[in-house]
């Protein structure tokens, strides 16, 4: 999985990338290139992956923002599909990683909304005692 290290990309190349995508009509390609340029300019590394690409556990953990140890627990639980390469190396399909990340973000959103509703109920109860 090719990783684009932000520190290795000169600012002049990011400037050229931005000048290029600004010439494109609005759409998925322009949006993708714009996201890439903002990430690089902000000093964030980027992974370049095709739909049939795979991630190593280290790469997947970085994408998910968790430790590799925690990712192995998720893989062992079956919550994130993977396949074994060679004797014991694991690979995670890009489509599976994106789907898992989406489910993870949706679950976090639901939990935040539930917590907000609980806070609203607490406020209503406290208002009743005033």
C-alpha cells in the first residue's frame, strides 16, 4: 500500500496539484485531489489505494486511529474481515476497511446523540425541581 509521506512532498508540488485540480469541473476527481492537497499541506500523510487494494494491520490501525494491538483484537473477533498471507501475515481489503470505518463512525455518532438526549432529559428533570 503506497503511503504518501507529507513531509517528503515539496510545497511547490502541492501548489502545482492545487493549480491542476482548480481547472477540473466539480466532481469526484476534483474533490479527491482537493482532499489530498489539503491533507498534504496540513502535514498529514495519505494512503493511495484502489478499490481492490489491501492494508497491512499497521496501515489499517493508522487509518482507524487505533493501536495495532487493538486492531488485532478486532480482527480476531471477526468484526473486520481479513485474510492471511503466507504463514501468518494478515491483510485487510480496502473495501472492508472503509465499511468498518463507516460503521465505527456511525456507532460513535449514535452514542453521541444518545448522550445528548440523556443530557437534555437531565436538564428537563432539573427544571422540574426549580
